[in-house]
C-alpha cells in the first residue's frame, strides 16, 4: 500500500481513483453473448457454461431432491448461523414497510401512494472462489417480504456440476425454489431475455465480477431494471490514536480478500497508527488462505495521513465508499459529517463483516463512487410506488381553473378541455 502524508487538496482526486478497467473488449463480448442467447436460448447458455465454467450442464434447473441432499450436507453450526442472520435481516427489512398516508392537497383533492411488488425478479449469486450464500439472504428475504410473485436465482456451478450446499440451504430458508446452475454473463443474459428454461425477469439483483457488472448494464438496453451500477468491493477506514491497529488491519484485509480488483483505503490523523496498521497487515496477511488475492488488492490501495478528522471526512465524502468504518472512540459525534457512503460502521467493534453477514442491514451496496447518488438494496428495491389521486366535484372546482390556465399556457388545449367539460357539466347541473 502506498502512503501519503498530508497531500494537498489538488492531489486528492488522484488518491481516490478506482483501478481502471478496460471495457471496450468486455462490452463487445457481453453484447455477443446476449445476441447469441437471444437466438439460441438454452443451447447457447449450455455452450457458454461449458466454455467459461468448464462444466457441461444438460438441465440447469436444480431439482427438489438436489436441494434436499445439499441441505443435509450443511453442518448444523452453519445452519444455526444462517438462521440467526436471516432473522436479523428479516427484522431490519420488515421495519421498512410504510403505512399508506392520504393527503388532502386541496378541499376535495385526495392523493396517496401505495406499494406494489415487482412481479418477477432475478437474483445473481456469485459462486466462484467465494460462494456468497449470504447474498441469498440479503436479496431473497426482502424480495419475499415485498411479495414478489416469482424469484429466480442463478448461480454458477462447480466443476462437478453441483451448487454449493450452503447456497441451496439459504435459498430453502428463504423459500426460493427456482434455482438455476448458470453463472457469469450468460446468467444475466438469460434473466434479461428469457430462454425455454429460465424465465425473463423484470429486475436483476446481485453482485459479480466486472463481466457480470457489464452484463447488468447491458440488460438495461433490454428493458430490464437492475439494482444499481456496481463494481469491485471497497472499504474506507478512518482511524485516530484511539483506534486498535489490529482491528483496522483485519478490516482492511477482509475487504481486500474479496478480489484482486478490490480497493481499501485508510485515512488517519496519526502517522504512528498507519505504521502499526501496516505491521499488522504484514502479520495477518501471512495467515490468510486468499493471501495472493489480498496482496493484489493492496497494490491498488493507500494509506493517507491528514491533519484533522474533519479533513478525513471531507476526503471520504469525495471518495463515496461502499463501506465506511469509523474505527475510533468519538465516531458518533462525526455522523452528521457523512454525506456519501453505502453503509457505515460506527466504533472499533463494528466490523464490516457484521454488515456482510448478520447485523441485519443489507450488504448489496453501491460501489465505484455510486454512493453519491444510489442507496443500497432495501425493501423498496423490490417495490414500485404507485401514486393515486381522487377528485370529487368540489375538488375539480377548487383546482380546475388553475389547470385550465396552465394547460393553455403550454398550448395543450385537449388538457384544458378535459377540465372545462367537467366544470361546465357541474355548472349546468
């Protein structure tokens, strides 16, 4: 990791740049896969699975018996942990329901808003070097709570053509039964366009590598919504003299092990803390099974020393991190200074891993600076907001003349007539 001591503000933009990704060839490949699957459907999906995952899958849908056998293979200890996490996620997301509120904007004019679930949603669950069964909970639980009628789950198969048992157990815990052994761009293309086997959905959710991210963006051109633009995972930590260097190092490494293209940043007011954290990283890194992945991520990462915590928060807001950890004692006092972040972890015991698994908040968050204008996945992500209005005779008389004047000013006379006819009918009895 590179270290910067009190960099000038003119240099900040360079410090917060994400690792660049060459997109031209990738976008061309994504477009080609979409076109082929649109024409050949299941046959194309099977071909791409064999090409990219080196496994031949004749029937991609996971059977009930496969799910039952897989659940038997999950250790009881892990089942208990998944169940605890699921209960916390259910509690947090259940609290996000809104009561209908009817507003009378004028006498006789009533307006309100109601929720309707998105009918068909597709959940993409990475399953490569790290099968993310936790993401099944993070996406499946709010989808179920929202009342989505059809939930389709796609996840890549292993070399023997099976799905990680914990993914299938988590899906069963949530109540998802339509599960397909399809990963990568071909999964997103199938969800966006439909095949003989895999249904077309209305919205696609879930993290993935740069190819999956590019495929989700391409799905927008097919009229399918996505949860958010996303990229490699990232964390920014703010630390001072009260921070625990070992905790900080562990949090940086926990994010770095996600992938070689992940990025971690440490901002601190103390040079001594930065040195101590670096020492801890060197010690802890040696014990990690995913050491090489974490090392590559650290090459894209930085330590930055600034004079004040206020300056740290200013730089953090400019970066807009997916995860923001405030690893110091007085963290709560600084919450009003946060304007851009996906999810915030307050105090030295609030590790980012808690949000990834079991605290109850959602871990599907905006990356790559999109925390400036996107929120993480929530119950609302699976709902549509439909507005309603009801005018009685008094209502149309109250606002009718204003509508007529405005419509005429915009030269939309049919709009004006729709009001005038009603007003005249009321006037003539």
